[in-house]
């Protein structure tokens, strides 16, 4: 099949390399200097930036002849709370509707679920109830894509992403007063993320929503203390005075729909 990946960053680039073994793959980046690694990997590169007001780059050609579009672009709301991610997704939808794309994979986040003091366990059967600005925009974006009858969308809500060159303990190691020490962690390895997306395509699991986090949830304090010791990093300092809020992410659909078993421990 012909697959376009909108956003070939930390997850999107190794995903593109994996899919290229069996499919024709295009990938988008936001700057000229990021195009060469795609070319070297045999992936057709496009420089594209999405704005609420419009698109910079040839998104029409990027989607031309494509059967599947994978949207893996960061909402950017942490650095810019005023960003209109829903507007960007709406702009992308305008282009998809005029393209041959019939299937969409939307990379979302488990942040769509609310943290609570009783650490609720969420499966795909639970309604997304997050109240932060980022959560609300992700939820709205998911709904816009899922309800569109020009194409079928599958949503993947990944937990915290870890893998090559990326682990939260690296920036927690020197922090003090870290909140929610008793909250469960919800993490997933890059390798599993790639295999799950690949499995969705192979099994044609369209019109679905998947939660995806490793099914072992130690407390934040226990996990990051242990990991820091293993990496010979400074032990993070946690705030023991406040009440911890968090959640536990579980997946019914990974097993029932994809018959997926996690391969890499967190």
C-alpha cells in the first residue's frame, strides 16, 4: 500500500523505516535539514507545516496516491497553551477529503483521561474525560476524525513514550518536589508503538480506538527511583506532602482486536 506519515520525528521516522519494508512510504518533516535522513532511508520526503490558517508545503501531493495517512504531529500545547490544535486537524481533514486516502491512523495520548486521587482504571470503553486544555483539544480532534464519513479513522492513545534517547528519568533526575509520587506510571516503548501501528494496518482494524500502555504500573516514585539507580543518575526528589493524583491505563482492544502482546518491558 501507499502510506503517508505526517510527522516523521522520534516515533514517525523509525515507523516509516519499518513500514517501508512492505509499503511505499512518504514522510513529512518541518525543516529542510530533516529531509536527508528520510531520503537515505528510501522514504519520499516532504517539507510541510500545518497552521490553523493554512498549510505550508505541498500537502496535496503528499496525500496523492496514498491509501493510508498516519497523523503523528505533537499538539504543541505544553509550550504554547494558546495553540489551536483542533484547527490544525480541521485543516488536515479538508485536504484528506479531497485525496484518495481512505484510512487514517491518529496518534493521540492517554492524557485524554483525567487524573484522580483514587487512580481510576481506564479502558477504551471509558469516555475520555480529561479537563486540561491539551486533553480537550485532543478529544475534539479524535471526534472530528472518527465521525468523518469520507474516511475511516483509528485512534491510538499512547502512554508516555520511552525508547532510544528518550526517557522521563533523564529530566526528572535533577528536579525536586516532583508531584504525584504515588500515581501509577503509564509508559510504552517505541518498539511496541511501531508494532501496534503495523498490526492495525495488517489486521485492517479501522474505526477503532486503542489504549496503549505497558500493563505494569508501578508508582511514579518507585519506578523513577529504580530507573535512576539503574542509569547511575541522581535520584529524583518527590513531594510527599501533597495528595497524589493519577490513573491506570488498560487496553481491552489490543488483545481482543489485534491479539497483541507487549514485547518490551518499561
